[in-house]
C-alpha cells in the first residue's frame, strides 16, 4: 500500500491551502508514490516531499516545474496552463502570509498585483535582499579582471545581473568539473546525441555550463551527463565513481533550487 504523504506541516491558512493543493494535484494525476515521482521526474523524493508537505515553501520556479511535470503538455496545454496559474496564485498567497502574517486586524492588505509583482508571479525576479540591486551593471575593465581573479568562474550571473547563490555556484562548479573530466565535448555534439524524450538545445547547454541558468528537470540533466560520458568513456573500474559523481551533481541541483529566493 502506498504510504501517505501526511497533512501539511503548517497552520491552517494560505500556506496550508498551497500544500493541500499540491497534494491534490498528485492525487488527481494518478496518486503516484514519491519514489515513482522521483524516478520519472529526476527530482529527489525529498524535494517532492517538502514541496507537498512543507513546512518550508519551495521557490516559484520549482513549483512551476513540478506542476508542469504532473500535468504534461501532451495531456492538454490549456489544462496545464490553468493548473500552473492556479498553483502559482496559491503559492503567492502562501508567501504573502509567511512574509506579512495573516493581516488580522489590519485595515488594508497588499493588492494581488503588488504581491504578485513582489514575489515573481508575473515573471519578475523574486525579491532577494542579498542580491545585487536590480539596475546593477556588470563591472568592466580592471575592476572586472580583479573580480574574476578573486572569485569563482560561476559567481557572476550575467543573465540575472546578480551573484549566483553559493548553492548555485557549487552546482555549476560540479557540472563544469564533470564536463572537463569527459574531455569537454562540443555542445553541438552533446545536443545531437540527446535522447528524443530529453532534447536539449545548444543554447540551453551553454547556459548550464556557463552558470547562467539551472536545469529545471533533473532527469534531463542526467541524460546530458550520460551523453557527456560517451565522449570519453570510463573504464569498468571507474563506473561506480562516475555514478557517485552524477549523484553529487543531482543533489547539488536540488539544493540550488531550494536555496532560490521564496
């Protein structure tokens, strides 16, 4: 018998409603076990469990990715879109409750539009006081050379105009080291050999390898690592170490997603 996930580990309110909605999505989409969800999606069982029960709220991008997995596009693009919108609206309300409290006894609460803008429900970046200011520009000249010499290759994220979080840096460094260990195959070579069910474009691969974006699907990353290894195959004796390194990369990806601003 399938082990039940259990009641959300938060008080009744918007946060509870969000986790309850996530559990209802799983129930309505076949009520698969955490092990089955992990195997088919590439996200760890722990990631699924925390996203379905709490108490910490997952970040917006992870919520979107999990819901899109539960409602694949081939089952209906409109249904998928509505489920994502409904879940992100519930997530926004949950984040607002955690940030501002229940607002009990207060005369005015923030509008849905302002909350959505603040927490990224309209495609904006989530608020992160630890990040660089929104209008920060990348340093140039001597300042850039000094900075790059002192910091990790993956510290600066040109796509988001901010420093990557430490967890993101660790993932990018592990991925880059693995890429180097396989002989640095050309991204075109990798893209051409990807399985049909897990296609990856050259631009996406470039973003991953240069620290500009995180893979949103763990299973697709695993497929990329397997293709990379084909460029410089391991000996039989080294296969176990290679599998362990892929596990470390996968775990680092999960930690990077959970570290994203909520």
